[in-house]
C-alpha cells in the first residue's frame, strides 16, 4: 500500500484518480499537440529559407518556388522591374553610379541599354497608355520627368524633385499615377485630374503601390518611422500597422490568391527579407537582408521571383 500511495496522485473533489504514469503520458501528448499545431500555421507554398547561403555582392533573382539563385549583374544601387519593350516579359532597370547611369536589361535579348544618368528617385509604369512601362524619375532641378519607352523622348516636369516615389494606375484610366514625398508630407498625382493632392503627413522611408485589398485598384504601401501601413485607394482608409519600419518595401501576389502580398526588408533588428501574406496575415522569412528588393517574373514561369541587390 505504501508503494501504491507514492505513485498515486491525491484525489480532488469529484475528480478521478490519475497515476503518475498516465499524467506523464498526458503531458507528452500535449507537447506533441503543441508542436504539430505550431507547424500547421506556416505557409507551405514556399520552401524554408536557407540561412547558410552566401552571395557575393551583385544583382540576383531568387526563384521563390525552388529557392534557386541566379546572378544577373554586378551590384546596383537601385533596381526596378517593368515591361519597357512590350514583349510580354519583365525587364530590369538598374542604377549603377560606378558605370555612370541607369541601364535597361532585356532578359529575352540579353542586351543592356543605357537610359539616362542616375536620378534622385525612380519608378516604372505606363505613363503614355501604349502598353509599355516607362521610366519615371526625379533629377534635381529638372524635377519629375519621364521617358517614353516607345521613342525615347523625355516629358515633364510633373513636379519638384523628390527622394521617394512610386507609380501605378490608381485612377484606372490606363495611365500611370504618382505618389511622392515632399517636406515630410505624402502627395498623389492623378493623370485624370493632373493635380497634386495631399494624402498624409510623415516622411516615408519607402513607398510601393499594388492591390493589397483585391479590388483591382493599386493601394499605397508606406514605411514610416513608426511602422508599415497601407492606404486603401478606393476608400481612402488607412490600415492598422502591418509591421515595424522597413528599409525597403516591395509587393506582388506571390501566393496568387488575388491580393498583393507585402515584402519588407529589415537591415537592423529582425534583419532579413520577410513576406506578409495579405489574405492569411501570416509572416514568413524569405532570406537575409538586401540593399534593395522588387518582385518580377524573371524566368517566364508565370510566378513572381524575388529580385534584389545583395
């Protein structure tokens, strides 16, 4: 009886007696359940990042389906993605100050073309409505101007120079619209009205435009001092905070559910490139920190790849 009493748990009111062995099995079962439930919340559409990979400095893209890396060029200071030659494939526009300018890389023809000198801030979108993306930029006293990809001519000035810019068709007229920062305030320029409108106060670290809400209208993503937010273009309503201030932003429908997902690049704190899936709200780590990031289909497999400078 003494041995039995040692291995038995004292009865509580109305509760059955449980032996230490059974209690141990219950605890182990709960631990197993916790492990399994933790893994169920992870997004399984992407392989886990490889923390052991080391890249020499350069411009790369990573296939987000296979995690394979491909080096495209030497290290650039900025990189943009768009179809500037209307061949149905994404092209790369990069800034190489050491080479004296901005260059277009045609992935199909494997050709490089110099477009201009390096600007203060750059974006790519269709400013003329001809189906080609055009280079938009800010160049000192020239202000904001754009290059027609069809004939190479420059037009502007649309506004004074800025260090932060994004471009997309927000008013749905098949012409690019702009969001810029001036004097710690955000402004938008719509092609339908050809006027500038103040959106909010605050100096952004980076901007991006894409459809986060799934209504086919690009929304504004902004990284400011106290976090990352987006503004629903259709309603004008700002979201709750998505995450901490990011050094770079990118967005696109990575999981192909009809809503753009948000990529953030942290150079300090929780460093690395992270993705926020817009439908589920899940955060996942993609790779280690970069100097710049964008999304585009580099290999024509109809899936977005991560493009950046490491």
